[in-house]
C-alpha cells in the first residue's frame, strides 16, 4: 500500500493510459498537419520560384529578340546608306563622263575650226 493511502486501480491506470494515448495522437496529428503545411508552403514557394525563373527566361528571350530586331534594322539602314552612296558615286561618275565627252567634243570642234582656217577656208556664219 502506498503512503498516500490511495491504491491505483485498473480503472485509474486505464484512464491515464487513455489520456496519454489521446494526447500523443493529437500531437502526432498536429505534427502531421505541420508537415503538410510545410510541404504545401514548400511547393507553393517552389512554384513561385519556377514562375519567376520562367518570367526571367521569357524576359531574356524578349530582350534577345529585341536586340536581334534592332541589329537587323540597323543593318538595313546601313545597307540603304551604302546603296545611296553607291548611287551618288554612279551619278558623279556619269557627270564626270559627260563632262569629259563635252570637253572632247569641244576640242574636236576647235580642232576642226583650226584645220579649216589653215586650209584657207574661213568659217562663215552659213557654214557654221
């Protein structure tokens, strides 16, 4: 017999056991819920990170496309400038050729006039 004077019966032990079991079960349930919350949070966080990475990749791709478009436009503009310069050069060459032809014609006319006057034919207004 214990000193207090109360001897534990089977019923009091079973109540204590039952109480401790339910307490342990509740703790395990809480622990499981806590784990589920953590995995849920982790999966949400993981999804957020994946979405952010996808957005970053998309932004990079868009930036690269914009850069390619800018380079393409720049190349087209440069090509147009080159074509304009070529056309200008061609026009200048044609003008130079025309000037040379005109000078040659003038020289030939002057030579003909000199040749006629040397022979003794003076050019008159009617012959010209």
